C-alpha cells in the first residue's frame, strides 16, 4: 500500500502522469482477464490458486529491491510489477472470494465479510506506521523485501486451510460458450448490473484518488515517509470501526442502503481533502480522509460481495 507508490514518488521522482500510469497498470489486468479468469476458475480448485497467487506476489515484489541493488530500477520496471500484481489480484483475488463462500453459509456472508475485514484491521493499524519507520530506516525498496517475506508466510498459512471442494466437470463444458453464458447471466440480472456500474464508478474515483494522494502528502503537505505511514494508520482505525459495526448497520439499514452509505462516506472524505489547506489542518484532513475512505470501503465491500454472491449460482460464482 505504501512502499511501491513511495518508491515511485520519492526514490524515482515520478510525475503525476507516471503515478497515474503505475495505478493504471495495476487495473488493466482486471479489464483484460476478469472474464477469462472467471471461467477458468470454474474448472480448477480455488485454494491452490490463492496460495500460488500469494507466492507469485512475493516473487514479483522482491524484484523491486533486487533491481534497486543492481541499479536497474526504473518506472518501466515498476509498471511491469504493477501489471503482474494486478494480474494476480484478478485471479487469486477472485479465488479467495470463492473460497470464503465454500466455508460460510450464504445467509452469513455479510457477517463473514465484516469479520474478514476486521481480521485485517490490526495490520492496517500497525502496518503503515511500521512501514513508514522501516522505509525511513532502510528505504522503500527494502521495505518491499519485508513484504515479500510476509507474503510467503501468508502462503504457508493458507496451505493449512482445509476446503472440501467438490468439482463436477460438465461433459458439455466449453470455455468460450461458458464465458458468453456468464456475461448473459450478469447482463440479465438487474441487481448485478447495478452493482457492477455503481462499484465500477466508485473504483474509478478510488484509483483517481490513489494517483494523487501520495504526491499530495509528500510534495504539497511536505510529509516524510514516516509521517505518511502514521497518517495511513487512520485507514486501520476506519476499518476497525466499520468492521465491528458494519454487520449491525447492514442489518438495520439493509445491504443496499448500507452500500450507498459507504459511497457517501468515501465521497465526503475525498471532497474534504480537495478543499483542505496545505498546512497542519491539511495534514489532519489527509489522515481523516484515509479513515473515512477505509470505513466507507468496508461498508461498500461487505455488502457488495454479499449481495453479488447471494444471487449468483455456485457454478457461476467465479465469473
């Protein structure tokens, strides 16, 4: 979350256009591979894909400090790293969502996603501050090496999960025909189309903010790497709050209204930062925006994923 964009912004002095390209390279795989990977995931066991994805992330992240040591590190290399990360998220990330549905009943998906978000909140509280200190001591590239080691630990933990996945390959299975059938299923379901459009626009706004917020923090507000890390701890606080109360809010308001509330909280945070002055109040606004974004994002995703998975048959869950 921090080391890769800080490597680009601070070490390689990336321009806003280059930061935008870096973000875009992480998004392009979703556009190119989402549909094919969904059909492919229907044909394979999901947990091994998840484990292999974590291992691949460790390898590609570790190439950044290696390239830095060898004097080869450029923005072009970071573009490649971003593209590979996006590709892994497209496949292994989808597999991870399906694995959850294999171990949790569908009527408890909102609760499961909320608890899943809560499980990551401790890392989001402590991680950015630790990352900021680590980056200050050893630099962003070496902080990515720590990321690589932790990803390998994650892959090892995932291998210990037991999932009894029953796959019954259909005799009439055909890759391209199944891909078209998945598209027709989504296109014919108003809820899925509405969710795709709404969350798609929200993702566009989120990635637009990603392009500028590190540059705003380091160049406009003049924050050090450690101060940026401390500010990002606000994301963890927002995740904790939304994870603890998200399921209750969703039960009280309903998943649709809770989803809309998440959009509104994120939008208010971005608007506030856009109007913030370049002084200590701007620093406070930056940390508050991160808190509001993470809280809103949790409310968005625990309801978005639950709604989408609840109406999707298991044979179409990957697509």
